[in-house]
């Protein structure tokens, strides 16, 4: 048997201290600093600095079918064509088209009882991202912006929120920093703008699709000339800002300063995936989503607190999980992109000692109808669907909630959007009842005050 890598051994030691130290104390085991194991723990802690909390949102644009992924209904009228597969946790079964993920079910908390009210793509996407419905003049910030404000560092060279391959056309408000302002807006990488090429295989994937645009001066402009222009811009900004003490002006200036800092920073190399070993890139999948997950790991490793990676359409389908027709073929193909990327992401994070501090969320705007329509598809269905949490702050290896045998209703432990977001905040050690001043001058809670976290999934 080979020797485990040092970072994996240390990761296990860190997990042991958090989850078992209090149990040992309660059982009467002395925690003496002179004990050999205690010295080992101290050395491990000194060898690696404490990791900050981070979050990776795997966004399934279009609304994935729960019955064909994480809440199968075998041998029923609504069950469809897919078989279940046993997982690493006895009694939990998921889709046969997620075999690699099935072997890591000990990390997964599957919530099968999501119950929401919005069945429109635009409104539902905005609601799930912000926790609040569109109403009046209030500009609610998206989850990534909220996390960036709470966990980020405004002096960091890298942005605190990165969104990879988003499809924003139907719901731009879902990707906005809202009343938090541009300081907490996402850096968009591989923004699709309605283009979906590069999702489904090696032949169509463009190596440059996940590079940050305009990171270098245009042809013919030297670095020295670019710096002179930036210096002139800074002098104008300083003069204008001193005469107009306005939050909008200061936020605009701050955004340009952060962009310039990133351009001149070695940290921008994080977006160059060619640094990674080819076998690892192959394991993630040579497609936009797979490489986006690899980029997410690199960003988290560099201290970025929130990364969103979208798995949208394949070929010409912009909302890939919006399977009104040919549901089974569409979900199968999407699952074959999702499975290696997500499973490799968790393995990669774990190997680097990052999984315990990184929360992973699998989520779409709603689910799909249990009943199969005349086109072999499933339609919008917010009444009973699934979401999955994994990694940092989560007690994996369990299923929460239950839907009826036909999948039409939630029979146990309904979970609303605010409930889910409150759970996410708690896992990230953010107070969901914290407040921010809104654009209308009224303080707004991070999460609706009526929200109730799903306590049983919190590690």
C-alpha cells in the first residue's frame, strides 16, 4: 500500500479535530498537549494555514428533472426510462447516468423536497439566486455577491465572485450585485451571450473560451503606454471623485482599480488552464462545464470565495435542462457532462485539503413534471424537486425529504428557497439574518426572516 500524500493526511487530521474532539472530551478522553497525537495535530496545523470558507455553485440552467437524476421513481408510470444505481451509501440510489458521482455519495446531502412557487424561468432563476421575489424598486443582490461581501477581501488581486459561462439573457437580475453595488459584481468568464458551442465535446471546445477578455493591451499598445493611460485615468477619477462624493462614483472608480490590479497581477495566471496536467483536464471533461469546474477549483485554491459554473445547453439548446421534448436523451447527455466534472471536482478538492472548507451546491430554478408529455418531455414543475449540497459545512451521505410515489407532491420535510439559502449561509458560517442597506434606504436581511435552515444537513 502506498503512502498517502501529506495534504491528504493533514486533511484527515483537520476533519478529526473538528468532528471528534468534542466527542472524545465528552467520553472522558483527556486532550493532553503532551500526547503524541496532539503534537501531530499541532504540526499538521502549523504545516498548512487554515482555509477560508468558499462556495461553488453548479447551476443547471433550465431546470433539471429530479426524477431522472436524484429522485428516481422506478417501476412507476412517471418513472421514465432511467434505472437507478446503488451509491457508496447503502439505501441511496441515483441515476444510472451518474455512476462516478454515485461512488462519492458519502459527501452528498440530497434534498428531495424542494417546494417553490415560481414556474417561469426568469422569475424562478432570480428567486433562487436571491431568495426574494421580484417586487417594487428593490434591487436584490445574487447569492454570489452576498457571499463575496461577507467572505471576500476587497484588496485581493482576484475578484471575490466569478461566474463561469452564465446564460443571463432570460434573467439578468439573477446575476446582478443589486444594491450591494459593482464592488461585488461577478467577473464573467466565458459569458455565453446565447452561444452554447463548446459544451458537448472535445471537437467543439475552444481553449480560449474560459479566458478573461481584455487582460492584455491591444496590439500596438505597449505595457508602458497602457500604464500611462491608466495613470491619467486615475488622476481624472481622483479629481472627479473628490468633487462628487457619491457611492455610485466611488464604486465605479473601485471597479476600474480592481480591473487594473488584476491585469497587472501574476494571479491572473489562474485562468490559464494549460498549467494543469492533461490527465486531470481529461478527467474533468474537455468541455466548457468540465473545464469551468477545474477553473473553479483553481480560483477557490487562490482564495476566491464564490464561483458559479453553469451547465446550460448542448448544441443549439440554450437552456439544456429545459427538456420539454426528448427529455431522456437530453438528460442522458447532460448527465454525461455533469458526472465526470462534478465527481472529479470533489476528488480534486479533497486531495488538496479543500473539500472540508468548500461548499458545493447543485441547483436549478425548478424541477420537471413527473408526468411525461406527448413529446417525450417533462415540463416546468416547482411543486416538488431536488437540490444537492456537498463538501464544507455539510453532513453528507443522507437524503432529506420525500416526495410521493408518483412524484407529484412533497410528503415529508418541505424546503423553500429561503430555507435552502439560510442553510447555505449557515454552512458558510454566514449569519443569514445579517442586514445590508438597500437602494431604497431600507435594511434587508441576507435571507428572508421566515427562513428555517435545514439543520439536519449541517455538519
